[in-house]
C-alpha cells in the first residue's frame, strides 16, 4: 500500500483523519496509565521492602521529564519542516505541541521538587539539571509568547520557529548536566540516569507509564491542532462545508 | 496492607500524593479545556457560516 503523505499536509485532509485517531490514543493512554500505576504501586513493594516509598514518584517524574525533552525535539522538527517547505500545517503542529511540552516540563519540575524534598531535604536547588529544565520551561513559554504576540500568523509562525531552533541548545545541556563524560567533574545533585541500576519491575512500570504519557501527548496535541485548524481556517470553504462541524 | 497504610506510603504520603495529584489534575484539565475551546470555536464557525448565507441571500 502506498500512502501519499503530501496529501495529509493539507489541513482539509489531515483534520478528519486525526479526529478518528484521538479516541484510540486516549484509550491507550488511560489503559496503560492504569496498568502502569497498578504495576508500580502493587507489584513492586515486596521486591523493595527496604526502599523508601517516595521512589514511586519515579513513575511520573521520569516519563514527564522525557516527554518534555522529546516533545521539544518534535516541535523543532515541525518548525524546521515549516521553514523549509513553508507548509502551514507544520507550523500548526509546532504550535499545538508547545503547551503540552510546557505542561510536561512543569510536571517534571513539580514532581522533582517533592522528590527532592524527601531525598535531599530541599524543594529546589540551583543544580545544573534542575536549572536547565527550568530554562526549557522558559523557552517553551517564550515560544508561545512570541507566537501570540505577532498578529500576522505567517510571520508569527516563522519567528517562533527560529526561536525554537535557538532553544534547541537546551536539550544537550539538560542531557549532559548529569551525563558528563568525566563523572568527577559532575557537580550535580541530581543522580545520574542509568537504566541498568533500576530494579526490573520499577523499570517496566516506568516504561509503561512513558508509553501512556506518549499516547496522551498524541491525543491532546491532535485535539489542539484541530482547534487551531478551526480557528485559522474558519473562512475556508472546506471547513464550512464539512458535515459534522456544525455544533 | 490496609487502605490507610497505602495512603500513608511509609510516611511519604504527602509528597507522593502531591505529585500524583498534580499530574492527574493537569492531565484531566488539559483535554477538558481543549473540548470547551472546540465548542467555542464551533460556535464561532457557525456564526461565520450564517453570515455568509445571509450575504448570499441579500445579493
């Protein structure tokens, strides 16, 4: 089967297709969340009776932090496609990802603060990992602010796309803030990330939660891009002729 | 394990439920907000369609 991907670069073709996908992604997000949390809360304690209970924050902290960085990379990807091919749908995708990315960044900082209070005794420290993650949140907010500050949609999209490219520098900074080549030079309070040191049940519950968050991200980003299409294309014939749009 | 033991989480209940509570709150609120936004946008689109119809009739 050959799919013509360019067909779906037109909002009129993309809009109905993603509308059908949203319930599936929502369904997967809910089922996997329930499964992952059940695994995380009820299938690990016997294995880890000596471990302090606050480790359970890992099941949402790590997936949220991963999503915050992954969504930024995807957002920049769409922005770059927009800059190269000048397709309006790519810019809409980038704009739809930003708030969800910012939301996950906030959640990773929030959950990290409560975890930090239990294990380090402080909600916040100007540690490289936390500081760089906070800056990622500011970059997301900057992207959204710049995009909404310019009235001309085309110019707003292009300016925000270039800003998102500048912000891309945050991803390696966040990554290397704890994974520096020489551990002796690391001054980070935040522990290093190594999947080998984690107990298998915890790792799997965490990975299930990551897929759940990922499915959730798909669902809400598709919901938002449909809203953006409704907003931006309201004067077009195809949207006005679309049956089912009528409220 | 009793229910209160589960909620207590070995003394770390407050921290754990603050985290999970915030995640649940935000992840319920975001799709809900998007649904409400969609309804408002549909109303706006309906107005545009009605306006166009009226213009066509008056011509």
